[in-house]
C-alpha cells in the first residue's frame, strides 16, 4: 500500500469516526457565503429545543431567538446578500427541502419542491440564484436554481459526493467539496465557474477539507481540515496557496463563516465539551464563545447589512447623465442612507475620482448649484435626513471628464460622472 493510500485510509477511518457524530445532528459541511456589508446578526442551527431550529443572535451572543419555530428539523441557514432573507433546509415535508424565510422567521416557503433531498442552500451575491445540493440523480450534486425555485440545473454532473457550495463575492465562481479525487469520503475543496465549467482542486491533500467560505473581498477562503490530526479552521488564498491554521485547538473546529466586514470569522467548536459558536479575529486571535448553551450549536452564517442608499439628489444627476460644471468649484453631493448612520460611512480612501473618456457619455446636464469650500467634507442634516459630501474639484481638470466614486463601508459603490469646463 502506498503512503498516500495508507494515509487516505487512515483519514477515512478518522472521518467516519469523527464526522459521524456531527452528521447525525446535520451539522457537517455547511454552505457559506460571506458577502460585503456591515456586520448584522448571526444565524445558526441549534438542537437546544429538542429538534433542529434556526436561531438568530447579535454578534456578541445576546438576544438568541428562535426564527424557524417548527417541530421538524430546520438546518443550515444562509443569509441573502442584502440581509433581508434566510435560505435553509427543513425535513418538515418528510424529506429535506430548501426553504426560504424573512429575517424575522416569517413567510417560510418551500423553494425546491422536489421528491429528492435538497440541502445546504447558498444565495448568489446578486440575489438572483441559489445553489444547493440534491441527490435526485442518485448521488450528491451541486444544483443551481433561480431564487424563486425555477430552472433547477445540475452543475457538477459527477458520480462523486459533491457538496457545500459557496459563491465567490463577485458571483463568477462557486467553491465546493468533492471526494472525486478518491478515495471515497476523502474530500477536497474545489472551485468551478458559476456555470459548472473549469473545475479545479484547491487543496489536494490526503486529509479531509470542508465548508469553504469566501472572504468578502474574494481573495481568501476559510475552510476546515483534519490535516493536523484534529479538525481545525484554516484559511488559504483563493488559488489554494498559503494554507494556515487559524483555530489551533485540540478540539473540533469546523464550519467557519467570514463576517461581512472581513475582520472576523465565526465557527463551530466543541472545545468546552459542548458544541458552541465561537468568534475570532480573521488572524485567529481572540477566540470567544458566543452561544454558551448546553444544546448543540453549529452552522453559523453572518448577516450582511446594507445602507438604504437613495441615489444622488440634485444638483448632481445620477448615471448615465454627465454633470457639467466649472473645474475648481465645490459640488454638494447629496444622498440619503435611510436615516442617521453617523459620519463614519465611507470606506477608507473614498470618495475618490478617476478620469473617464468624455465622449462615451452623451447626456449632459449642468450642476445648477456649487458651494465655496477649501476642502472636501461630509455632514448630515437631521431635518432632511440627508448627507452632503462637499466635493472640492481641481482647476487642472478643465476640459476633462471624471467619475466620482463613493464607496460606503457596507461595501457598495455609487458613481456619478462629471465634465469639467473652464
Ligand atoms: Ca425545527
Ligand atoms: Ca456528484
Ligand atoms: Ca481543532
Ligand atoms: Ca452549545
């Protein structure tokens, strides 16, 4: 027997022993997607009420609330990219189906509506699609469907066990796990294009890897592996390089999910003799118990929160209009975020502007109002509920066109185009 085969056989025995317990509770191989945003609530799966329920809690572990409230088992929550809905799976119909509900647990609806077992749903970053697993073709495959449940399509088409889909934040790729490299039950992390083409093995180890979760900037993947002899949360670059142990604890550490602001990772560990949701900084420091409950808690998914951006108000016209004004003047750039969100709303380094080609934009409109300003500044008016960013332009921009790029700290970009005259 070759060393690789022997190691794989050992890994398989370890997996059967170690995975069996969590699988019996439906806790293994979560699907995760970390989309950019502000950090909202953490949804998770718990058995504290005698059957599997989806709970929500604040990021500090307070206000743990039952969202699914159904006597059947409710599994593997995953937030929509705008944080308003949760996809999950439930066996309330006698077999496992993909369900959706609002963030408060209302409106629970069967989306997959099949005779097979459909599980581990993952919402695409633009909200239009949901990836999930299904055994309808005789073995586990990654499927994708529209967010309303229509057009269910097999993406993997492989006789191996394909599982745990996670969309990249730009929506072009899906990471997943598969034992197709063999032997059976030894999983690697793969990435494929969102249409199922271009499948690439990222981990290629003799150990078991699972539960890929993209960082919100798309550069890294968190995952778990038993490479070190016990389950650990690891991080690697999106091309599979730089694999690093983050959890470094002798207990089982699995099911990581990145926070929408990229600074933290939630995960599942049994280090306290009980399955709990922990949070740590993205470098592995500061590991803290959030759930503190005697029930089995796992499968965390972190809610992305987005500002309710209004578009720009006058005197600035929204795209595709080219706003015309005198170079060197100061422009009041007005917008609303649905209330007072404080003055710390911009991503570092923003707003900024970049030169664009003038004749690519035909519709022009004058900026009817300018102000006098020594430099750029941000203020909030509580009467109108409006923000005003005074943008000080430069005289040297005469006879050029520029795009103002406002990036908010929920990760969203907002743009307006300007043509500068003398
Ligand atoms: Ca339940
Ligand atoms: Ca398969
Ligand atoms: Ca560990
Ligand atoms: Ca617990």
